[in-house]
C-alpha cells in the first residue's frame, strides 16, 4: 500500500518497515511538508492520489466530511485510534502488518475513513 503520512505518523522506524511489507510511505519530510496544517497534509495526499495515514482522528474525520460535503473526492483516510491503555496502542510493526489486510481484501479507500485498528 502507498500512503502519505501525517506528521504524527512520520517516524524513521515506521518508514524503515515499509519496504519489508511491500508498502511505500511518503513522509512530510520527504516532500517538504513537515509541520504544515492538517488540511494541507490532506490536500497533499489528495493531489498525490494516495490515502493519508494518521492518528489525528477528529481532525481528519472533519476534513473527510468537508471534502465530501462540498462534492470533492479524496483517496482515503486511514486512522489509528489511540487506546486508553497505551500498552495496547498499535506500534509500527502492527501498523505495517495491518495495512496489508485492507489491501488484500480490496477494501475501498477512496472517499472513506478506514479505522486500521480493526485490521490488527
């Protein structure tokens, strides 16, 4: 799967695992977008035609609703919910493994918000 990473997902550890699981991640650092606002990250991913991966659920739910509400389109938003018990949060190795599941089952990502936690 090819994904654009939101700033909150931009980690060398996660990026280092992408090739081993046949993924390709575009980090904000690699495209000169580090530290920009969420709307501009969403726009960058949309222009690239790839889904965005984020832990920032509320803001990207709102951006999804806005895009669809004004008749727009996007390539998908993949969100990861944080757990109350931080020991249960998805770590990079869980994330790259889970990303293979929606892709393998042909889950439609376009114009959708997909919760990656469900694919653990």
